[in-house]
């Protein structure tokens, strides 16, 4: 397939949890996406249709490198040929670990069912085990890039990359810090992200979530409580069976990503930074594992027209 000559048509991903603003909007502004595509392998400034202000803006945002009359896109741009090879390699790697994590994935469903929270199985499997605990394990091992903001990187820091074709049906996580050790985690998809963002901006939400975490049964927000007044949103982080099962899902995947088995996939990512390559491969791997578990019937994705409560969980670190 032909790759679009404008990165605004590509899948754009940022591993930058501390970001005040991600690069997505800038890349989709004006001709920036075309310029970054043209400069993906480096190009001369001679005859380039780009303004000085445009180049300065992209360079200041760490998206473009300028040196000696040449420019180069400062992040991996992985087109269809590379992505075909990368996904084939990731598929091979995923097939070797999915059987190892499946018992814990099934056990997680049982543990949640015992709490009348089986509808949250996908949110916990993907959002907690594979898209939270996995990253924490890799960060502890020094396998991921720094993501904290600095004076030199005041808007975003971490890893950014473009892929084509985009990964269909992929999910991600957003966070709402409610203070005092309580965080609302929202497992979004393209179809649900607006509804989740709207819910997260509801006045008084964090106060209600603190009541849930404290075990108070007075009802306030519809959908956040079961019939008996208990939380309809899983609360993790206190060392329960759910926490243990989630770690048993995350650890084999983390071990795989730090070993030689992932090196062939990392080598396909156009960067000399191993940590950034690990981030790219890890995302493809967790999406592939999720697809395999769904195909096996081990996990069911909540329908997009269902209550978004099924896509939430609370992490309590008090």
C-alpha cells in the first residue's frame, strides 16, 4: 500500500504521561505533517517549501532537527513496509507469551466476578495490567525513556512516533488525579474518549470517588455504585487478589520486552534509542496480546454504547 505523504493521516502516538500538550495538534496543523513526512530520512533546506517560523516551531517542539542546512524528523516514522515486518515479529513474540498469561487473565475475571465487577474485566486486564503495571515494571528496570518535564522540554517528554497503517481498534489510558493518592484511570477507545473526557470534567466527581475509596455508601453519581451502594468501579492498589493477578499478567510481558526475544522487533524501529524502540514494540505487543485474548474469548471488550463505568478503575495508593 502507498503511505500517505502527510503524517496527519498516520497513527500518532505519544508515551508522555506528564505532558501538558502532546505534539498531535501541531503535526496536524497546516503543512507540518507533509514537511515531517518529507524529512523522515533527512533532506536539504534548499528549495524546501517551509517558513522559518514553521521550522523553528517544529524544532522547539522536539519534532524536527536542524543542522548544517539539513533537517530530519526527530521521531520514528514507521511506514507500511516496516509496520508489516514489525507486526509479524510482534505476532510471533505474542504467541509465545499469551498462553503464559491466560490463566491469570481468567483468574482476574473470577476475582472480579466475586465482587460483582465482571464487566470491568477488560479495563483491569488492559488498563491496569498491560498499560500501567507493565510500564511501571519497565521504568523500574531503566528500560523506558525519561518522561518528566524539564526546562528544555516544558510541554512533553518521552517517546513520540508515527505508524502507518494505524492500529485498528487500539485502546489507551487517561488519568484523572484526584489527590491524596487516588487516581481515576479511564480505558479509552476512539469511540469512547469523548464520553470519558466529559465524565472526567463533571464537577464533584473526585469528591464522589474519594467516598467510594473510603467505603462510604451514600449515593451521588448514577452508575458509580452497585445496588447495595458499593463501588461499581474496581479499586486497586491495596495488595488484593486482583492486584496479584494483574502483576502475574504484567510480569511475563515485561520480562519478554527486556530480553533478547524482543530485539528483532526493536531493530525494525528507526531510532538509535533502545528505550524509545522498547516503547514502540511494547505498545504493539500489548495491542497484539489483547487481540489474541479477545479472539480466544478470554476477554470481552465492552460495547461502545454501554455505560463508560465499565472502562474505569480507581488506583488507591494511600
